């Protein structure tokens, strides 16, 4: 048992670093709830145990997504990425599956016990994850149509957002605010920008059999597509600010953040380098966190601290 625990700790460091994922998912959930409350004009925050349950459920969801990816990518990983934990024998798919099933059972138990009114949204989220595990039963078609692949796989993020926000409006016996639709769109584009941003590479760093968007679209086109996604995200975030009736400073911050975020991609287009690819990847993460903080996190924190 101690040996398995040690191997799981090593696995999570490499494939699901909890010190990265937990703050991001906590901010993601806090922001969804906070933005919903801002749109409704509701003061304060939900009960802490409710929030912690929401975060725990979403952490389990995204870990299960990681395990699902291990299964669907296993054949390619064994051929091209033998350095990863599963191909090199650190841990088996069977062990990961067993852990994922136990975590799913635990998440289902606490949701049934504590929040039965949210079970419909919880089930929708988990059912979509199951479809993703089997590539919607059209794996070969999706591999040949990468845009469809990205779109279909990123929809899990707004579904997790819907679930998180329901801890406000659903448990508060209120209708979901219309502004949430645009917030869900921001989450969707956050996912796409993160996906593209981490797979922009220079030719020397390309790996055989491993997808990158520079390999798929070219050195110039990939960063430009990433900027277009960022622009769409910017537009959705702007509409979110309008719906929540935030002050002018929020619009200024959003605009400055957008302009600064585009710089690494523009520099990469003019002169590609490995450092710039890592900067684009970092900016993708900073942008996503920035959106969640700007739209729901910081305004709610300011309100709570000023009480």
C-alpha cells in the first residue's frame, strides 16, 4: 500500500500536479459562484461546506478526465511517449481506473447525500466525461478533424462551470442569470487557449506522433489562431462585465491584460524561439486565472472584505 501511495504521488506530480490544479479549480469554482451572485445582486457568499464540496467534486472530475486521457492515448503513448508514467511502468491503467472509480463513488455519495437537487447537473457532467472517455464513439473521425476534437473536449469546462454556479442559483431557488451564458463561453475559450497555448512549439521541439498546433497549422498560423481565441474570449469577458454591472476599472484591466497577453504570440510570429513558446503557455494560464479573478473572484472578495 505504501508503495502504491508513493507511486501515485509521483504520478500526480507529473500528470496532475495538485499544487497547480487545486488553486486553479478552487478559483474557477469561486469565480463561477461569485459571478452568478454578482449578476443576481446577491450579497455575501455561499456556505463554506457547500463551496468545499463543489471544489472537491470538480477536482475529482478533472482527475477522472486525466485518467480517461491516459486510456484513450495509451496506444500512442506506448509508441511515442515512453517517458510518461504509464508507458514506463510507474503505474498501470488498471490502478488508475480503480482509483478513479473509488473517487467517482465518493463524489456521487456526497452529492446524493448533501445536494440531491444538483444531481441532474452532476449526472450531465459525468455522462459527458464518459462520452469523452470513448471519444464520442467516433475516435478516427475526431483524429482527422482536430477543430471538432478540441471543441468537443473543451465543452466539459462550461459543464463544470454550470455545476459550480448552480451552488448559487439552484440552491438559492433562483433562475440562472442570463450573464452566465457568456461566463460559460469565457470558460470554454479559456480551455481552448490553454490547449493551443501549451502545444505551440518550435521545429526542434516537435516529437514524432505527438500533436502540436504549429505542426498542424504552421509556425505563423498557430499563434495567430491562439490570438483569435484570446480575442473571442476578450469579447465574451467584456459582455460578462456589462451583465454584472462592474465599474469602468474592470474594463480597463481587461483591455490591458488582453494587449499584454498578445505580445508573446506577436513576438513568436516575428521570430520563433523556445522561450517564447513557454511564455505563450504561461500567458495562457495567467489569462485563464485572470479571467476568473476579474469576473467573479476579486469583486466577490472585495465585497466580502468590505463587510
